[in-house]
C-alpha cells in the first residue's frame, strides 16, 4: 500500500509495468541549475499512456523562495528602478551624457568588457542590469545595488505578499521529508526532458539523471494544472475606466 506524507504519495513498491504519471515529482540530483533540479510532471496521463508526447515529458520546476526571489522578483524590482540603475552605471563608468541612449549603452558595454573589477562591485551589477545581461541576481547583489543607487529594497513582508498574490506560482505541501528544500511550483518556467532520462526503478538510477521521488496528491495536482492552463491561456484586456462603484452609487441614489 502506498504511503502519504504531507500531500505527497510515496510508492511502497514499483511494479514491472509502472509508468510515469502526471504529478510525479522528479529530482535531477546532479543538476546545478535550480530551475532544472526538481520538477513536477504536467504531461497529461492520456498522452503518456497513448504515447502522444513525442517521448518528451513536460515539467514545472519546484524551487525555494530564495530561488524565486533571485530569478524573478528581484529582477522585476530592478526593472522598475531601471532609470536610476542605468544612470548610476553611466556615471560610474564615465559614459558621456551627450550621446544617444543606445550609443551610451554601447559604450557602457565596451567599458564593462574592459573593466577589471570583481562582478560583485555595485557598478558592475548596475551595468549588467542596464544591459539586460543578468538572468539572476543574488540577495546580496540586490541589496548592494539598491543601496548604491540610494533607493529602498523591497521589504520581506512585501515580497511575501507579492509571492502569495502571483498567479503563476503554487505553494506546494512541504517537501523537506522528501529531501527537497523548495516547495514553490513556478509555472511560467516549464521545461522538457526525454522520457528515458527519468528512472522509476532503483535499477535505472545509475543510468538516468532524473529519479521519481513521489507523486503530488489531489487536489494539489489538479490545481497545478489549472494554474498552468490559466497562465498560458490568459487573455490580456486593455485598460478601461472602472465605473462599477460609480454605478452602484447611482443605483442607490435613484431608489
């Protein structure tokens, strides 16, 4: 009989005919990229059963809050402060003010390449942000940069609220008992791996980089696929005046 730990189903044994299923948690122990280290299978069971997946399995990464901050929210905050960061970088690298913005960026790129200072120095971080050369910024780098431009870092409470309000992440049941540090499913970063790269049995572990650890239980499994559908089928609408409150007031006054 299978065991359940905090919303995760663990196989008591693996039958000879066992196959991968939607909701399986896969760990790639040797992978260094935190966005590719652990993931949940979201390929539909019917596609897996009927072989309609081109022998590729789609996964959603399971990450820690720190990874989410460094690969997502900190970069987003830097983008909001882009003008101040860019001006700081121009000043620190002594890029001429008289030039056009694109010409100044080209000069900044040349000076950054020629620069012989550690990458943790604020002006280097600022230049890389200005030139869109950063896909990840650490907690220390973020705080150092924002302090250097004399701005305010996002408060921990605000970041926590921000994560909770995101429509592209799901807080999963605790994964510590499974030996995995993170428990945030980041839906927007789906990726694919070959089906034959995932081990279901102990005898396959030595020859396959991925290993099935557990399976996400319902209703979390269904909620995850629902969020995925919402994220990738979202239809943006143009901004229009919100007249609902005004109309409610009008309705009340006319009675």
